[in-house]
C-alpha cells in the first residue's frame, strides 16, 4: 500500500516585548523563580489585565509579513482549564476572532523549488508558568515568571507532505519572525515552539486520516525525527489492521519515540467565552499603514535582490538570507571586496560557515569580521595572494592575529608575480628532474601537473597559478 503523509503545524512564537502581554512585569529569560510575576500574572482576585500595545504592533507586522488579512476587530477569550502553572484557571487567548486571518508563506525545498503553505490564522495569547519537577525531592516547584509572556500562535493548513517539508516551513517561519524582529527564535529557551499534527492516508484518498499531535519538540532536527517516527508508527498500526486514536503524544528525544500523553481535548472542553475584562481589539487602517511603512525588507525580497544585484544562484542567496545578520554580513563583505560578490559568497558559505559550525559559533559571534573577510577577498581578487594562501590568512584571522594586510606582510605571503623570479624557480626544478623532462618531451604530458606541484611547493604556494602555467609551458617545450 502507498501512503501519503499530511502535516499541519502550530507554532508558538514568544514576542520580544520587555513586559508581559497584560501586565508590566518583565519577560527576561533566566531570572530567579517567581521574581518576575506580579499580582496580575499570579491571578489575584480583583486585578485587571491591560493590553500591551507593542504586542499589537508585532501582530500587525507578522500579518503583513505573511500577506494576511488583519482583523479590524478581534476578541480575547478565556480558555478554561486547570493546571498548577495556571493560577487563574484560564488562559487568555483568542478563539473565534483572531487578530491575523488567512495568509501564506513560501518555502524553499531542497531541490530548489518553492512551495506555498497556507496559514490559517495567527492569534495572540498569554503563556502559562512552568512546573519544575527536578529541583525538589518528591515535590514539584511552580515558577510563574513565564506566566503572561506574550505569544503569537501561528496555525498552518495541513499542507505539508513530509517531515522535510515541515522543517522547511518551520525554518522559513523562523527566518521571518527574526527578520521582523518580533521573536528571538531561541528554541532551546522555548521562544519558538512547535506542535506537529501528523496523519497518513492512502495515496489517492481525499479524506484526511485521523491525526495525532506531537508536543515537546525543541529543535529542527527533532521535528524531523519526531514526525518520521510518528509516520512509521501510524503506517505500521494501520497495516496491521489497527486504528489511529486522535491524541496528544509526547516526543522523547533520548529514546527517539513518541508516547501517548492524553486523549485529544475538544474545543468545547475549554468553555471558551469572550473575556469580560478586556475590550475587543480594534485595529484601524492607519495603524496598519504606519507599521507597513517601517516594514524591513523580507527574506524573499532580499533573496531575489541578491540574485539580481550580485548574480548569485538562488541556492547561495537562500543560504545567505536565512538570517538577517548573515545577510548584512554578506553585503558588508562584498562592499569591502570592491563588489566581488560571488567570491565573497563562496568564502562565507564554504569557509566561514564551515568554521563557525565546527566551533559551535554563529555569525554574530564570528571571530572574523565582515570587513576583515572583505579585505581578504579583495586581496585574492587583486592578485596580492593566491586562493590557496588565502586559507592561511583566513586561519590567522580566525586566531585574531591582526588585520589582513599585516598578516600577509608579516608572514611574507604575497604572491610572486615577477616573471624572472618565477622563471628562476622553474629552471631549478627542470634542472633537478632531467628524466621527467625527457619523458614529458616524448609525450608524457600528464607530467605537467608534477612540475606545477614541484614549483608551487618550492615557492611556498605563493605563485599565481596562471602565470606559472605559462612560464612552465614555455620552458618545457
Ligand atoms: P486544534 O485546535 O484542536 O489543535 P485545529 O483544527 O485548529 O485543531 O488544527 C490544528 C492543526 O492541525 C492545524 O495546523 C491543522 O492544519 C492540523 N490538522 C488538522 N487536521 C489534520 C490532519 N488530518 N492531519 C494533519 N494535520 C491536521
Ligand atoms: Mg492544537
């Protein structure tokens, strides 16, 4: 039997505000437990929530970023449930009327094609606190610092057909919220969380299969693994005559498996109703226009511009715009390198990103600055150093040994372009290998590479390869 996978994602993006969505308490991550929860976050009787205007501003930004309808009027609703980390007994969320309506996001697949994912809605809500099970013997602690932190829940249509597509969508969304500067995107700290809804159906069947919802996935790698595990579990179950139960499952990354956590709750279990403490949220066209005017260049626009302006491939441009800091780094490098855009892209993608990855650093903490790398590229382009020697300079820059021109000077790395100097080296090598020269002259042309290697080695890698080729050809014939 042939099966098809269907995936829809619900993403919670923590909005980067200084204070909470309905109170003035700070949102900073990592404070001592319960030092950032005020009477409103603690759900004391008689307190009243007041909406943080910055949160509204950010929701509008997001709506514009996914080309969505922004609701003129949306409503905050109470979602009622009991849990120790939710002292009010309800979470303030949006239900029937969300602030952001239907939109879409295009994502780049590995084969270079683009796929559009429809976004159903995005709504504002408050986060709950945290239960801490590890700190006390036989007891659980409750930390309410996170209670009331603003979240934007972004719900996609079930448009993804593989774990890889789900990751591509999630990455595109991650890039977008960081460009918009509305979320720091830190998955380890839980600022960008994802629940994956997964089902399978037989190829050709129109009706969706029963889905499960996977929770607790906190990295791109785990999203892919959790979904793939779940697809196999569902197919095996169906093929052995079983049925899928609609339920919430927890992903265990240590065991790489999903486990049933609870049966799926229905919307009516939550007794949603409009929160009487909050007025409807009204957004005027003027407010939307004001945000629109300050919208930054978005990832796709930037990618298209990089292709146009710098002559990059879509593949390279996609890598460079995946993070706005990296895109900025690239443009500074290119500018410093007098516009040698492709060479700059190559050095960032193959050398710098490789080295950063190995050292577990990112572009923001790169030991080599964009102007340093730009100068390096410039010195390759103007033939001061060869591409090979440039790697030596790159390593010295990485170890923070100083500026490019200094390093070249101090280590004597300048490319030799003086013809007579090259000729002298070539003559020496030819004199040292009479047999090879004889063989070459009687037709063993493959030996040419041997001579190039020998001369290069004798020069310490400092010759211009093209120039060396010319001199060698002349002398050997
Ligand atoms: P709930 O609020 O109960 O989680 P929704 O109907 O709002 O449910 O859907 C939540 C997510 O589940 C959406 O992202 C949607 O695309 C996805 N989804 C719905 N049905 C399926 C299905 N059969 N298979 C996979 N994903 C689904
Ligand atoms: Mg859900």
